[in-house]
């Protein structure tokens, strides 16, 4: 017997479709499902230890001081501004200085780490060559052999090993890596015109001077003109300014937002127009063997600079020490310090104090010292949160275009790309460490901070690997280790009014010629040069006062 | 009532069985075409000439299917058992085809024999499948329905295979994993048939065990497919490949014909045994004849030991230090009899110290003074090698060079890489050396360039040369110094760590010659 019509037309189509879908589904499953594809990646969230800082929220719970030390000058905070202040005091002959730092390391966000493959940054990772008028900074660089001498014209000669090696930058856009970060490959002509027009505009700002003859933009920014023609730009957002100027190209706007994220951890809507332009117009460095765009960088990033500063300032440095109370006395000031390791507290009596901690810490510390108005103004300092990942890879899948550079950016993605930490190492290493920078700039900082606190290592890793895979198909298997650092308050956000408004002016003011202030957030811009400058400024005030 | 029910149940069951068999036709057809496509792609990839490869592979495959169909008439007895047996075999042979062919490529005398062997066996087995299946089904179908259904599924499966192969499989799975995956599918069909048909009960266990072992092996290969791929990644060479090995740093391939031995690193020719003496005599002797008192020599790169062979012709030398990144390379040239014959066992000489580390790293940490430094690096085709041609690097070399010492740098072709060559010259000058550029003709390379550099312009072409040189004598040295107009000096920038202009020059100079 035979069964007639085992397959009529409808059945045939049904079964053909079923067969096809089963095969396609199986193929798809084989193509995508690789089990837990991140399971082989070692690592975790390695810092910072936010517990110590959070003790400040309830200082009464901290053990009361049981001993006392005295010093001429107490520096609170061992970031770049604190180290710079101590170095300057030392140069000026004041050596009875004690520096206390809350974290277990000095250098603040110029922090770095090291594994078997490379040293790598945990934060800031380069400086552009400085303006030749910035003599203090150049002297420091010369002391550390970053500047090896000066030519007949007086231009600094930079150490070849410390200038960023070629190839410097690439951008993954339209399916390939192009040279440079300004979008070019596959970008329409009218967009290129807008990019050109914008660059011409900022070139003019770079050369511009105010009515008082001072530069419209420079580093340190306290040296810029008071001319309102430029300072008024601080009152509007960068995005408003760009819209007014008719800049609409999505490629240009992506690039400018990338720049705001990169330097400030902000987006176009939260950055002031003055700060947005400053990024492009402030770099005026000259060198015998370098250009204004030349940057100085090291495998450990600015950990190199903080390490050298630390080495210069020598003794009387205490880390893991939390200052939880500051009071004025007849002879100066007194600080209550909690020793995190010993779990005991002591008092430091000082003739003068330089507070080199950020204002979000100072608002706790100064509660009983400053006026309510001044305290309220500290609340208005806003800080951008960041996630930094150091990713050890054993090889890198190659895509079309430029090979691996120092700075590698992926167009249209949340991060600002990654740095090859091995780049400045002349050694030909197969394994590399990539330092991945993710500013949490898509939401308001407080919201982003809350969310970041509740995000697990696995969730961050998922997000980071997905972005890397986009530009390096297959990189997941090459990742051996990925460590994360979550900077809840990564850098000061130059929101409109921050740089040239009243809050910043007020926060710099010393109290009774006893308590002085230095931190890059007092410049409104979180860069090494500003922190270095702030430290020297405060040290001069201490010595001159 | 009961009766009818059972009957209709039986009918449904039976029809389901047939649908199952037809679906297996579909899978079989897809798998069959995939194996054919894999063989064609793999052959084009490994042997080149894709039209030829695809054409012959399709031909052989179809022919073998014909052979299989013809053979099917000799198959009798338990057809279902035969069918399952064939499924398993197709799965094994087809599934293994890509990994085996990739791995075997460099190790078998005739790769084509193996390739066409695989294609034929797969073809025969696939050719057997459909006739056997039709015979299993023939009692339950009208002939016209049977032929129509079987071939429809066969061809639809073919279309599906031809679409997913280039669009999904090759880009996402790669050849090895695709091959294993479809072998896997064949096995799955066998397993389903085994457990769906009562008549298979007798041999079910044995087959299941066998299939499980195969599936385990396949899974292992699937997971390690990247390792297999790396191990076997190959390129086409003109001559017979007699040795090939991938080290973490490079892929070394040695080819041989009846006239010469050739070494390729990452596909770039390093030397031919027929004329390497010209290259290495020119690299060593113009400098060494001017250094009668030299005792200490540093060779950077040059892991083949051929430059060292020339150096050891000077008995006054006490030590030769050779720094080469790749231990795989120096080990090969210490142990392989064909190669030690070529370099006269130079790397085993007691005067010679071989150090395997990054040259830049090593010189930065060393402070020995050398009478002669030879930089015999690969051409500056990428940024990592470009660093070894920078002014900063030459500054470090100047620190290690005796005041009356000489530095010699292999500097690519002054004819093809004219700007690259003069860029090396200008860069060495910028590092405070006096330079004497020269060049030699090496047939397998073409016109080749070197820079000789000193701290005090002390070089003279008056010294004694060892006996037995085949290319260099004082007349040759004099000739080598003359640059005809088409290789004459051109202005260039200085190669530095922060501009790497040499890599750009090199790319532009050699771009038109790259295929």
C-alpha cells in the first residue's frame, strides 16, 4: 500500500519552511551561542575604595583623636595639586610640611597600575607640550628629563621616548579604521566643509587676544583675558553656541561631543561654550622637535608625572589618612585625622593648611568654618563619573585600515575609545594592555553615579566587550584580564557659569590667611597643568602671606 | 471504533516517519552541497586559481555522486541500517574534511591527492544516500510522488546551502567550524533515525556509542578550531614547502627546488641560498676589512646566522653577540642540517652568543662597547619594525659603538625604495654619524642598499679581505659606492619615533610592487 498525498502543496511548503527554519536556527545558534563567552576573562572592580570617603557623611562615628602632631603647614590631599604645593613649599624653603591623603596612593586621578604585560593608567594619561610661558611646568619637566635641553631659540627639546610615538590616532568609522580622529572616511563633502569651518574658527580663537592684551584662551586659564567678549561664552552651553553658529553636521557634532567627553566627561549640552572652545584653543606649546599638537605620554599615563612629583617631595607623606574635621585655632588650624589602617584618630595642629581635596569633599570638611552661602556654592560644583578598564589582550583581530595606534576611537559609541598602554614601550610585546575610557556622560552626573554604584562587574564587562567587538570582531577570545576602576567623581564638569562664575572665585578665597585652597576643580577644568598650577598658586599664597 | 483509531494512528505515525525521512533528505542535500563548497573554497584558498579549483572540485564531486548512485544497486539487506551507516560516514568524512585538509596541507607529499580523495569519498557517500533512501520509501509512495518529493527537497536544500554558505557560514563560523557543524548535523539525522524507527533496535546501542565518540571529537575540534586554523594558515609558494612553522612572532616557511633553498618570513623572501652570499658578503666585508683590530661585534636581527658566518672569517674577532627577537628562528638555524650547512654552523660557534629578546630593549639596557654593529632587521614595513630605524634608536647605537667603530644598516632597495633608502641615510646622519651609502646587486632581491656609518669618517677601502669570497673584493667595494642617477640621493625627512616617516615612505615606494 502507499499513502496518497503524504505531501500536498500546503504540507510541502510547511515542511520546506520548517526544515529551512530549523537549519537556519541551528546555524544561527552555532554562530552566536558560545555559552558564557566572557567566562575566561579574569578581573574585577579594583578601585577605588569608596568606603573611606563615605565616612565623612557621618564624622561623629569616627573615633575621637587620641594624640597630636604639629607642623608648620598641613596639606590635605595628595593629588597633583597637593604634591605640586608641597614641592613648591620645599623649593621656597618651607620643609616642615605634612601631607595627608585619604586614598592608599598619591597622585589622585593621575593614578596607575602595572601587570606582567605593561604599566597602565587608571586615569589621566597625557599632557600636551606646555606653553613656553609656563615656566614652572617646563622647569619641572626639565628636572625629570622630559625636556632634555633648549635650542638656540630657547625652545625646549623634548625626550623622544616621551613624545607620543607614531601612529598616534585612528577612528573606526564606516566599517574601517581611518587615520586621525576627525571624521573623514566616507564623510559627505558638506560635512567636511563644516568641520573645516569649525577648525578655522577655533584657530582664530587660539590666536585671539582680549582688550587687555592677554590671550583669549591659554593654560593655566587664570592667565586669560578678562575681556567679556570671550568670558561671556561661559554663560551658554556649547550646543547652543554651535547651533547659533550654524554648525549642524552630525559628524562635526559627534567629534565635538567626543572632545567634551574626553576632556571633561560632559556632553555638548552640559559643557559651557567657553570650555568647549578652550579645548581647541588653549594648546599653544612649542618645541625644538615638537609641534603644538604634540603630546607627552607614558605607559603608566600621568602616573609617570605623579610618580616623579611624589619622588621629589620626599618625607612627611601619609596615605590612608582621612581628615574628618577642620577647625580654626588661635595659632592656625587643627585637623582631626583618622588613620584608616590603625583605626585610630589624631590631631594635626598647623600654622597654615592647604586644602587640596575636591570641593565635594570640602563641603563636609568646611561645614563649621565657612558661611552658609559659601557652603551652598560648593554644592554647585558638579563632577563627571567615569569608568576605566584596563584590558590585557594576547592579540588583536585586525580590521581594514590603520593599524593599532596610541589612541583608538570608535565612532558613535558611548566610550571615548582606548589607549594602547604599550604604545610608548619600544619593546615589541605580543600581549598588550588597552586602557578603555568610558565617561558616564549620557545622564546627569548624580543619576549616572547612582546607576554606576548598582552596576556589577559582569554588566560593565558586557558593555565594554560589546563595544570592542564592534570594531574588533573576535576580540573577546583574546582578552585575558579586564580590571575596572569606577571614578564616581572623575573630573570637575565645566558646566555653564562654572569657570567664570562666582562659585569658583569664592572657593579659591583663603580663610583668614590660615586655610588655603588648591585643586584642579578650582580651575573648572580637570587637567594636570591646572592642578600643578593651583598647587603652586596656593603655596605662593602661603609663603607670601 | 478501536480498530479505526489504531489504523488512523498508524497512518499518521507512518506519514510522520516519511516526513522525517524527507526532512533528512533536506539536511543531507544541504550538507552535501556544503561539503562541496568547503572543498572548493579551501582549494582556492590553499592552491590559488579559484576557477580551476571550483570547476574541478564540482566535476569530481558530481562524478563521484554518480559512482555512488551506481554502487547503490549492489547494496541489499537492511536498507535502514545502510542508510544510517552512510549518514554516519558522510558526517565523519565531510565533517573532518576542512580541519584535516588544513592541517595536512604542509605535511603531505601530494595535497591534491588528499583533497580529491576527500571530495571523491564524500561524493560517493552522498551519491549513495538518495537512491538508498528512495528504496526505503518506495513501498509507501507512488513513484511520481516519491521522485517529486525527494528531488524537491534535495534541490531546495541545495539552494539553502548555497545561500547560507557565503552569507553566514564563512563569515561567522569559518571553514573549519562549518565543516564540523554540518558533520554534526549528519550525525544528528542518524541519531534521530536510530531512535525513531523500531527496526534499528538491534544495533542502536553500538551506533549510539560510535556517534557519541564522533560528536565528542567534533565538539573538541569545534572549540579549538582557531588553534587548528592558526596552525595551518598557509600561503602559496612557488616551490615545494619543505618546512613551515609559526612562532609567536612570525611564520617561517622554507621552500626548495633543485637549484636553491628559500626562506620566507610572513611571506616575504629573506634569502635564496643561490645568491645570499652576495647580500651577506656586502653586508659584512666593506666594514670588517676596515677594522683589522675589531674584537667585539654586535649583530641585531640576522637570526639566520649568515652574517655571522661571514664575520667568523676574521680570526681576530673574540665575541659576536647576536640579538634576534625570535627563538624559533635562531633555534631552527642552529639545528636544521640543511640550514647549518648553509650558515656553516655559525650560531653554534663558541665565539657567538645568541640572545633572544627585543633588540631595542636590549640595546637600551646594555653598555658594552662594540667595534662593529650590524643592524640586519626586516624592511620597515610596519610601525614595530620602523622603531628600529629611528634617529633615537641610532643614538642608542652610537652610545654602544667604539669611537673608531662602524655601524652597518641594511636599508632596503635604493632602486625600488629610493626614498626609504635615503631616509635611513639621513636619519643615521641626524643621529651624529658620518655615512657611506652603498649598494649591491642580489638577483633574487634586485638592487639592495646598505648604510655604513662611523663617528669620525675613518673608513677606508684598503684593508685585507679573507680568502674565498665570491662577490666582494676591493674592486667590488669601489663599485658599490657609486649611485647611478636613478638611485641618487633624494631629500627626505628624518625618521623619528613620533613621526615614523620611513614606514610611510616604504609603503609608498613598495606599494606599486605589492600584489
